[in-house]
């Protein structure tokens, strides 16, 4: 149970460009004692509470410029009207998607209450190998475009230079001085004209100093970053919160939904399947032509899904082995159609037999699954792994079900296997 100290923390909000981004930043606040939730709809006016942080989704990552800007502005407006006093803009730690336009939209809305609003950008997440050096984003020491992110099938990143990725920005380096003095360095940069600065950080200590510096600028400053910066902002926005550890929830059956098309998540899924005895696992992986046809996926499910009495303890619902073609067009994208089909399959699994826990890998698919299940929000508890939150589904047919969310682009080859094993092993620990 949280202590009365939680009332000291100003109500805060997170805007994230996809669901796993929302959860892996929200969990940083939960771990520091905040009352934390991820809302799948906009919060009501005036509902923000001290000691609480609410994350909402813009779903802007893969949107074109104008739509991304508008979606981000609307998300900030919803949080602003609910009464939050601080805004954190969660972006992809590898800069995938419409980051520059998300920042523009967030500033546009926040300026209605803070006319001098500015953005301080740092996607550094040292614990996950992401750092910013001389304005360039490195992933485990390599320029981001030379990693798998450079060939991402939906939102590839073609340069490591953050000034190119965010054209209206300038790069600033903090000094080994107090946060107040570093705040003056940023103020000088803003006074020259740009309202967006990119800041280097290659260690947790440097990220922490940046957070303290942002705090010195006050609520007009929007921190823009990933889980690393979320950790630090959770601490500086209130140092008087406390949290209690909670036992791992019991799970007899786990469904793993892998909507991410990232090679990392594919490798992790293969590892789970390869190291699990055949009788303990069922793989539901439609062909690309089936996944791209939500109208006919039900007939595929009828043929492939075992009856409830034959469901094993691990069910994997996976995106097709074939990669969809990229490119624009009228109507839903291939990734959206695949996510919708995977959500339909997952809902059928829940209907076929009891499911105690869901592991959702990939933001777009996670959102589709939760919407199909009628979830209203996620109640975030703590991190089962670095950047991998665990919590409960709130509302809908899966109300109270344990949920783990994970972005597709990071982790070790055994990450999904380890998480599933830990969920199932909790049976013995809690009995």
C-alpha cells in the first residue's frame, strides 16, 4: 500500500506513440512509488490526482507528419484538461517513426498553458544500450542506422544524427556543474531561437543530471525520451514516494502474442518454441495471406485452434513468417491488418479456455488485442525485466488478467522464454 507521502507528487502525464512505449515508461514511475495506469481512452476532465501518473496513447509512431502532429497534440490536450502539471513525451529509444512531428504537436498543445514551452530531447537508455554522443544515437556502440533498426519493415531509421531526425533542434552538451547552472546553459540555447534541444547522455548519471536540469526549467519544459529518461523524471518530479514489492501473480496458462515484425522478437519467439516441449505449447501463426484478411481469419481459427480441453499451458499467437510489403496506399496498412487478425485469434483463445496471463510483444498488436478484449486501462505494477512492465488488465472480458508488455526491438534471445517460465514458475512460489 502506498504511503501518504504520495500526495506530495504533482499529477503527471505520459504521452506515448505506442502501447509498449506507454507501459515501459509508466512502469518507471510505478517502480518509484507512483500510482500508475495506462489509459486506452482519454481521461476525463479534472480527474488527475496527486501522486498519480496516467499514460495515454497517441498511436503516432507510424503516422504521416500532419496526422502525427495532430494525434500528439490531442493526447497532450486530453492530459492537460484532466489537470496534469507535468508532461513526459515517450518516444522510441531508437527514434523510429514520426518523432519530430510528435514533438511539434506536444509543444503546440502545451503552449496553451505554457506559452514559453520548450522540449528537451534525449532518447538515451544506457541500461538497454542506447546512448547519445555528439548528437548521434548509438545502439550498443553502433550508429542506429547500421543496426536492425535501419531495416525496420515499418519505420526504418536511416541516420544516427538527431539533428537530421529532428530538423528544428540544436544539440547541447551539459557541463559537470549543478542542475541550476546547466539549466542556464539550456536557457541560453533556447534564447537563440530553437525551442527544441537534443542533449547528450551516455550514462545513467548523465541522464539523472539531465532530469534534474529539466526540473529546474519547470513544467514548461517537456522531457522527450525513452525509459532511461522516464526513470530519472519519476524521481525528480517527486522524491517522497514509496513502493512495495508484490509477489509474481499465479499463472497456469499463458498466451504470448508477438505482433512485432522486428528480427529481435522473431528470434526470441523461435527460442521460446525451440526450448519448450511440444506438448506444452501451441503455435498459432497464420500465413500472410490469411493475416491480411481479417474478414476470413475466423475460418482459419476454426481449423487451427484446439478446443479448450486441449489447450496447452503456453499458446503463441505470432505474426506471419513472411514479411509484408511496405509502402503507402488507401486503407489500413499491412501491419494494422496483421495486428487486427492477431487480436481476433487472441480473443478466440480467451473464449476457448481460461487464460491467466498475456505477454504482448509489439505495441500495435498489443493495442489491438486489448481493444478486442474490451480493456479500459492497464494497472502497472512493476518491471519483470528492465523496461518490461507487468500489471493487470482493467475492464473487459480479460479483467484482472496479468499482462506483460514488451517492445519488439530489445532484449536477449531468451527474453520471452524467461518471462513465460517465470510466470509459470510463480505457481510454486505462491502456493
